[in-house]
């Protein structure tokens, strides 16, 4: 049964099979999908908005307006943080799509803040486009109307473009003589390289860093897969354009890391990629402090990561731990957690997800998903690579609390008549596309962090 009439909004249909919906229809969880030049979706990211926390029975008109904050992740040449979307819209109480502008207070705009009026409907729907001349991502979100604070992660193309670069060089002294590998990390990325030492000292050079003031992290290993033996930070380091110099004495600056355990279960005959990054100030990149080897072909595994002594930490620092299967790029299962205080972590990967089916509804691509126990959010993602340098992507999802029945069909709304919407953001129907079903579980608390688990399954659709 398709509830077309119950979910028709603004002249475009956003349909859900066997769902309890208001005039808003369907929407999406702001979990990052494909970086548009990177091919299949990167599903290792957690749910950003905590959707699905409210039971359907509790949904109803909130007492105040709904505040939505949009931000971008850090990227190699883009600072993460609050950012306005390229375009935004929402469904008002009459069922019409209306252009949504960033909120302005006292004559000044606060980047990445949007506000819509309280609704008496069971749910509300908002849409955000993040686009430049090469890439576009349209994300449609539905949440229960009692969720009045919503955080949305936009694609990297909505971030800043930091192209003033610098090279950083210097000397490390009083380092372990067996050191043969250097890891480096800061808010916009991380890297590792062979490091030549002589008598407990060595010179380094890092090229193409973004100029500015950053927290910098350096880690030493005996080889690429060995545990970290020393970690040093240079806090609030000013990197001038073109070139900068920084010397570090590891007698004073070096911190000896303490290993912590990650126990993994739910593995199958597949490789599982494990990353642990120590990040600064809310960034999504940083120093790699995790294991050098990935488990393969086992049912469980135990690896370690290097913890930073408490005296070297700042309140905004985080460990970002993620385990993702990588055996088949069309199927992924994963778990991730962000922590401030390092603890031994137990991660169990969720079971595999059923493959979606896909169809074309006019100019829009629909996906049908199967429900699963424990889901908090269902999502459909449609990714089309137009050229090697350009892509089009749509993401549509719904909180599981709003869905009942044996299947869920997600159809993007027709936004072409909404002011400011660019028709080039639509999915090109003549090109092969990847259609992905995703299920995100309800977040759980671990230590001082939050555990997120997800499963995804993709299909390739070739137009006839």
C-alpha cells in the first residue's frame, strides 16, 4: 500500500509505504554519504542529529520553534564548522514547500542557523542543498515534531576554501633511536611517512599544510604498523604562508602513550578497517593513534590504540574510533564512537542489511527498503557520477518511529518549483547510479561518548 495522498506536498510526492506521516512526508538523517568525488558512500559516519529518539506516541506539536544548525566536516582544504547551506526549504503546515533562509538576529546572521515555526503535525520536513559547479548533494530530513533541536552535517563543498598553504619543517631531538615512522595530524588531515633518525634526532618536512593557527600532533613509531612510542603536541601553533619552522624536544614535549583495547565482535570472512584518530576542537581529522593492521577472516579481534596522558589533553579533544567492513564496497557494516577520555571499548558490528530495490517516479529515483529491528533511522541515498570531477547525489530518510509495515519506499519530493532550487541538482536518469539503503540504530552511551552502529547495502542501477 502506498500512501500517496497522505504525503503529497507542494505539488511533489514524497511517499512512504505503510507509514504514519504528516504533511511533511519523508526526510533524511544527516549522516555523511559519498564524498562526491570518492565513489561509493562512506558510511563510517554516525548519525549527526540523534534522530529516532522520540517514540511516535510522544510526537506532537512542540511548545516553541524548531532550531536547525548546519555545519560541514573538516576536509584537506576546508575548515569545518557552522556553515549555511547553498539552498534550504521546508514544508509548512499547509503542506507547501517554502524557501528557508538562515536566521538573522539583531541585524546579523549566525552562520548555519535556521528556524521554522512550531507545528501541530506529527512530523516536519526540511531540505538542504549543498552545491558548487561540480558537485551537489540534496538532503531531505523528516523528524518528529517534538525534536526541536536538529544538527545537520552538510557536504564538504559548503565549507570554506582554505588555499593559502605552507610547508612545515624542523628537527626532533631526544627521540627513541629505533624510530622509523612519523605520523602527523591536525584539524584538516593526517599523514604518515618514513622517518630517518640519527643518534636520537631527525629532521622532518611536511608540505602543503594550510596556513593558520592550529593544534599540531606528532606521533613516533618504530615502523608503519608498530604502536606509537611518543606523542607530542604543539598547541596553537602559527603556520605562516609559504614556510614555517618548528623544532620539538621529545624529552619535554613527548608524552608516552598508554595502550587501550578495542574488542571487535560480529565480524565475518571480510576485512574490517579500524581507525582511531585523536582530533582537536570538533574537527573530523587528526593524529592516527590506532592499530596498524586490520583483522581479516575472523569472527572477533582485539586491537589497541594509544591514549594521550590527561595532562596533554584539552576539553574539546576527542578520540574518534570507527570500525567498518571493507570486503565489498557495495555492502558495509560499522560502528563508531567519539570519546574524550580513553577507555577500553567493545564494538559489535551489526548484521548485514537487505539490498534495496529501485524505480523511477517521473524525474525522481525511488528506493524501497526493508525494516529491521532496532533501527532508529532509515535512509536511501542515490549517487550519480556525471564525470570524473562532477556528481549528483540525493539523500532521503525517515525516523523509524514514524514507520510501520513490511516495506518502506522513499521517494524524493519534487522541489523544482521551490524558489531557488536548481534543476541541475536532480539525478540524471540516463547515467548509471548507485542506490544505497542504510539503517542507523539508536545511539548508546559508552564512557563519556556515544556509540553509533549502522548497516548499508547498495545496488548499481544501469538505465535501459
